[in-house]
């Protein structure tokens, strides 16, 4: 009896726990429902089911589209309202059943047509129901107050106004169309209700109706008469925007984004089909309460496996009920909520049956399963390669990454020896380093892959397990190789770069006592870039590099040392013993015509200049001088070869070898650079003056100011060497500025003493590349008191680099008060074209044509013709270098204007110039030597 009562009590207690658990599940469900958490998944599940029920249905609705093609064809938006009027008239003539125009006519048109539209609407509305839209909107984005938009009175009086406001649900999708709205005392029914001929019906939109159920006609097709009346007759027509750019689109559950006019048509068709409605909240609550009760009773009376089966059956049955109610009864039931409530009750009831120990074990199994799944997922998806290895070195587990890398399947790898894929493990996994180390893997195809390995021991209750984490180092190794290559080779040509070339040369000198270093520069490479573009220039450099490499072969090594500069090292070869012939043959090989890809026209023919330097041994004077600045033999030879190449360009020879004199001259030039700067700062340079005389009377008219190295320096530096170094060390600008400033500082004294005011000074061609200097020179000339009649002497070479800029600067000098003389005429290109446009007023014949002219008949012809030509151009002629009386007689007979030379006076200091002037004034004018 006790056992029976005990069993009854146990069953009663178990049933009570199950019912209590079901009640708690219901409480949890109510809390979720109250928070609104279930609405979105409810709508999502319903939409998913409904999406499988979509089909086309017969419909009388026709949508007249205001689409992109129609807007483009008419050519503007908004359209003149006469366009709408024409369409309405055509619809009336076609005999449509009703008309809904979803276009905003709430304000008069600025482009006309209101009267035509009014007449068309009044005409069609007499016999055909016609509807125009009315809608409510905010006054502005910043205000919450609402306003109503109605068609203008002339249009509204003859039609029914209907609401087109559609309000999305909380998820932003349009699901329900309201019955309309009241403002404030007038009621406007929905457009869908009007088209369905119902007065007060809102509805859920039936999205099982495919939008393709409706007939679509383009507005422009109607206007252009391409739509037969049979297509329109008896139809309910909706005119509305479907063009995306008009923005009249809304998001929907099934069909993504639809134009507003299509949603109106779906609502009207839904109402024509009887509408789609949802149970009232009370009915819905009753249904959920029944579901809770039935689920609690059923799940509390069966085991968990049976309950799970029953839950599956219930889900299928309820889904079927939902579909039947939707299609047959036009009723939209909840589907997710009853299923969720049933599942909650099932879980709660079965959890209530478990005791504390079982619950703890279940939770532990779930946790372990989750952790294992997480670890397996991490291992499987990581980019690293992971192996598990036992004490004997056998692989027990391998992730997918290393299987793919080694081209082996999981079955092939498990049980295999670690040594088979990582040879460094041949002494056993116990002997591998504890710290990360570099190693390599061997794939199924025998390829070696660099990797970094980290070996760790995993503490377990059984045998030791080791994890080997490998990281692919191919990218790092490739990057290191690329960096190493870039550090040694030129990216464009593939030749050695300067640093690697020096290392190669110095290395070979350990085994060779002789060698020749060749420096090569492409002539006029800049012109190739300017004419064909930098891409063509790069192609040319690569082609030249290929020819050099092919020609040198195994004789030595090649490098690119600059923009268009190359260097070659020929160990064991001297310039005098085969090097000269090598350089000549190399130039012949390089100067063959070259066709450049992408360059139209004839092949490019290049020329080059070569400088060479021999290795002089460790005890050479060159090394001794260079060692003071820690230069290597390679650096010394390259500098010497480059110097020889530069001198070769100046001398006009293709190949030149560096010699002892070049070395001494180079050292001397290096010493002059700081000396020039110091003498400028100390105001130490000297100016000398060579008289210039009017030939007919031999009256001094001025002089030419010339620069001389300081006498206090106890050394002689020629003017040519001084100017060369100043030009190449960028000191010609401050040096010329010093000359001009020094002369201008003497101007007041010259005026006081009455010295001749004509003063000539020389301007280097390099100065014509410096716009800033010329701006400063103009300012200096303008600061003159006006006594000096300054004449700037320029040579023809000043125009070669940039003729346009040089002409511009010359004109500015003339405008600043200076005159221009062409110096050394006849020694350069002697172009006659620039004499006409240069505005020069003086032409100086070079002394090489004047001195001892009686001994050179050809020079007489040149000088006589030059004087005649200059006079014809209105220029004054100055002959420099007059040495003898015979020179003077010839020039006088030829009509020369001014002369200067040693016959009258050498360049002299200012004090000597004053004495010379005094002597000329006191002496009787020497009569001209008769011709």
C-alpha cells in the first residue's frame, strides 16, 4: 500500500514540476512578447513561407508608367501638365473603366499646361471615376508639425481625392495599407479602397500576388500612339512613377523595393480578392493560451524523444494551418510565436525532469563539446600550420592548412613520421629546440618550403603530446631576396648599382694587379626623354644595358651608376694594352640604330662618350690623395674615369683616358673651389681695365673690365681656369655679382675724375640659366647713378641651351639701361639669325681673326665681310687683339669703329689706367699710319 501511494506521489510531483516548468516557459514567452522581441522573427518567418506561394493572378489593373525612358524621351521633369492632359484624353477615348493619377498637382505649374489638364480631368471625370492623390507630410525636416498636400482647386473639384500615405512597419517594410485618414473633418479613403470600390477597408498586402499580374504600359508609348485601344478598354488605370530617379519607391517584404503605384495596385487587388486580415489581439492571445495548455499537457505525458517527435509534427501542422488560413480564409495568423512557445514548453518540461546531478553532467558535456568545437574551428581556420605529434614523432592530427600545403590528405598525414615532412626532426621531436627556429617542409611533390617552427609539449594525463606550429616563411624569404637584389642591382636595367659595383671591383683587385674602369655616358639622352617621353627613355636605357652586357660578356662586370651613366670594370686589362680598342669597339656596338617599342618613326641612333682610368696600384699618388678622404680604389677610378669622360665631352673626343696631368688639374680645381669662395668673401679679387679706342681719332672711349686672381695669393691662376671652376662649382653667380657691385661702387669716383664712361663687362653663358641672378642684376643696373654706359658682353653659346629664355633676359637687360655686345664673334656657330632679334648694338670680332691679320688673307676676307654685315645691321664693330700697326691700318681701311689690344694698352690696374689716360691726353694724337 505504501509503495502504491509512493508511486502516486512521485508521479504527482513529476506532473506538478512539468506544469510549473510549462508555466515558467509561458512567463518567459510573455516577457519576450511584451518587449516586442518576437515581432521581427515572426514577420521574417511569415515572409519566408509566403515567398514560396507567390504567383501571377488575373487582374484588371493597368499601370501607366512614368519611367526613365519616358522622362528621357520627353526631355524634362516635371513635365508640362499638357503632357498629362494628352494622356488623359487618350485614356478617355480608349474607354477605360477608372483612373487613379498618383502625381502631385498641389501647386500651379511653372511651365504651363494647368488649363489643359483641368479640361482633360473635367472631361474624363464626367463618365469615368477619377481619383487624385492627397497626402500628409512634415512641413520640413526640422519640424514635426504635419501639413496636407491637395491638388489645386481647379483639379480637385471634379474628382475624388484619395489617400496615398503608406506607413512602413517597425522593420521598415510596407505590410499594411490603412483605410485612409481624416483631416480635420473630411475623410479621405485609401486609393486601394477606391480602386477596389470599397469605402472603409484597410488591408494587409497580399504579397503572394506577383507584381507581374498587372499590365504595364510606358507613358511615352501611350503619347506616341503605340498602345492599341483594346489594351486599355475596360481597364482600371493607375498613373504613377516607376523611374528610380524620382524616388517614389518603398521597401517590401517579398519583392524587395517596389514603386508606390505598384504597392497601391497590390492593395487594390488584395481587396478585390476579399482582403487579408489578422485576428484581433484577444483572439491571438486565446490561440497562444491554447497552444501553451496543449503543449504542457502533451509534453508532460511523453518521454523527451516522443515529445521531440510531437514538436516536429506540431510545427508541420501549424505551418500547414497558417498556409491554409492565408490562402483560403484570407487570414494572417502568427506562425513563429506558437512554434516558439511550443519549443519553450518542450525544453522546460524536459529540463524539469532532470535531477541536479544530471543537469550538471549535461551542462559539462555541452561546455566540453562547445570548447572542443571552438578549438577545432580555430585550428581548422587559422593561417598557421598545426601538427599534433606523439613522443615517437608520429603525427596524430593535422589541420587543413598543412594538409593543403604539403599536398597530403588527412589520412596520409595521420600516423606518418614528422621527419617525412620536416627533415630537421630526424633526431626525434624531443631534440627539437624549445624556442622558435627556422626549418623547411617537404611537400608531396618534393618542393622545399621555408618555415618557422615552434614546438610545445601539452600536459595530459596520458602519453606526452607535442604541438608543432609552423609558419610559412616564403613571403619573408622572397621579400629578403628582393631587398637583397634591390640593394645590389638597378631595377630598370638589371645591372649592378653603384655600391655593388664598388664592392665587385674592390673584391677583384685582391686577385688582380691591373684593371681598367670605363665610364660611359649617353649623349643627348635628355633629348630622347623630352621628345619621346620617359617611358621611351627607360626602354632606351634597358636596351643600352643589354648591349653593354652582351659586349662585355665574361671580360668583366657592368653597372648603372646614374641616370644615363654606366660603368664597366675590366680586370687584368690596361687602357694602353687593349683597353683603347675595347672602348672603340664598344662604341661601335652601342651606336647601331635601335628601334624602341612604342616609338613611331625611324630607329633611334645614339652616341656616347667614354672615359677610362687604369688601376695605378696601392702606392699611386692618386691613392695617396684619395686616402685622405678614405676613398676605395673603385671610387678613385670611377671618379677619374668620369673626369676623363667630362673632359672628352669638352674636347669633342669620343674616348679619353685619365692621365697624370688630369689628376693634377682635378686636384687643382678642388683646391680652387674654397679659394674662390674665400676671395669673394674677403673682397680679394682684382679688376683690371683694357682701354677701348675710337679708331678714326684713337680717342679713348672706355674700357673693358676684366677679372684677375689676387696677386697676394702668390700663385698664378688663368682667367679661363678661374671661370671654368667658378661655373662648375656654382660660384659664377656670386663672382659676377661681386664684379658688378665693385664697378658700381667706383662710379662716383669715375665721374669725379672724368674717366671715360663706357664700361664693358663679360657675362658667362651659365648665368643665362639663372633667372634669379638676372633679376638681381637688373636691380643693380637700375641702382647706377647713370654715369656709366654699361655694355654687357655675351658669347654666342649663351643662346644654345635655352634660346627663348636667353633672348628674354637680354631684352630685360637692355630695358634696364645696358647695351649688349656679341663677344668672340666668329668662333662659335656664328648664326646670323639671332643677330636680328637679339637687339645687340655691338659686334666684337675675336682676336684670333685680328692679330697679325696681314699674314692671313682668309682672315682679311672674314673680318671685312663681318664689318660690312654689322654696319648693314646698324651695329658698331669692335676689333679686339690689335697687335701691330698693320692690323690697325687694315681695320681703318675696312671701316672698323672701335679697337682694343696690346698695341694701345694691356689690361691694367686702375691706377695704371689713370696714368695711361693722362699720358694719352698730354701726348699729341699720333697720326694714323697711312695705308
